[in-house]
C-alpha cells in the first residue's frame, strides 16, 4: 500500500530562495548565527506569503534583495561606523547582518520592508490601528518585559 502525503511540512525557502549564496551562508554559519537566521526566517514567513526573495552578497559589504513578485530589487549597504583618532575621523564599513536585515524586512513600517515589498508610506496597510483597545494579554506581555 502506498500513501501520498496530503500536505508537506512548511518550507522557509518559499520566502527566501535557496540559492548558492544562501547555501554557503548556512554552511559557514556558527550555531548562534544560524539560530538568529532561523528566528528571522520565522518572522518573515507570514509577510506576503506569495513572494519569494532572492538574496545575494554585494561588493559593498551588504546584500542585494530581489522580489520578483513586487518587481523590486534593493541593495542594502554595510553599516558605517565612525572611528575618531587624534589625527582623523574615519568611517569604516561594518558587515551587514543578514538575520538583522531579514528581521527588518519582516517588520511592517521599516524602511527595508517598504522597499522590498514596494509599500508606499501612505498606503492603507501602513495605517495605524490607534482606535483598537489593547487586550489584557497584550498588556501583560509588555508588563512582563519590564524590570
């Protein structure tokens, strides 16, 4: 007797394309970096589920993110850190964190989210839900975070 599975397990590559860059990134990651990447992919999975992002490293120390569905291609550069010495002030590029970038892409309202998903600042999706009363569960979650 042969059984055919009715559904497959969730696959995070449905959100980020499993290309050569991502395979090398995963293979060369520490456990901590993999945990951060897993957390970021989990946050990303519910955002525009029909979209697939293709990510590659760029020469600027950052990442290029392409979204075929929304017809966007965005280049994110390395973060710049200012270093002051007695003689001069230097701006040094710091490598961009892919898990941090993915978390920002998954967070509505961030500059990264708006660019990758082609969301205009004044769109209906960005309208705040100011009139909705917070629930006791939401309030407790925030209060538990306080020291």
